[in-house]
């Protein structure tokens, strides 16, 4: 599965408004792709760890969630979790006018399709 995800990330074309994407696997390893100098790989690895932790805390507190969004001053972070525990993070620009919403939806759909 990891090789498939790595290939999918590598083949994902740039989407207007998407700054970075990444996946955190259940074994705690990550793979990322960034189109912005503001999102270096080390920072993305930490972000993916935090998102996985949020999913766990929500579950432990009986607040099941497979999706959430964080709003930052300069960016949005969309997070998705599949049934197998693998998590996707997508950082986008904050300005909705600069985001290809359909492109973001295709990224999320592609992530979920790999589990099928």
C-alpha cells in the first residue's frame, strides 16, 4: 500500500491553491509533497503526526470523526482518515478564490479510492 500511495503522491499534479499534501500511515511513517517553500518536509511530518493524534483523541473521547479542517491565519488544513487508520492532510491557501475546489476533491477521492 505504501508504494501505491507514494506513487500516487508523486503523480498528483499541482492543483491551484494546494500548498502541500501528505499521508501518515498507521505505522507512523509519512510521505509528503509540497509546492510551497513555506511547507518544508520536516514541518509537514510534524503536521501529519498532529493530525493523527487529533483523530486518536477524538476517538478516545467518543467523538468519532473521519474528517476535520483546521483554519490557520494563512492556510487551511483538510484532514481525512480512512477505515484502515491512514490519514491524509491537504494544506490549501486561505483565500477560497485561489483554490481549485474540484481539484482538492479529486485529491481526497483519490486517497479514499486506494483503499477500495
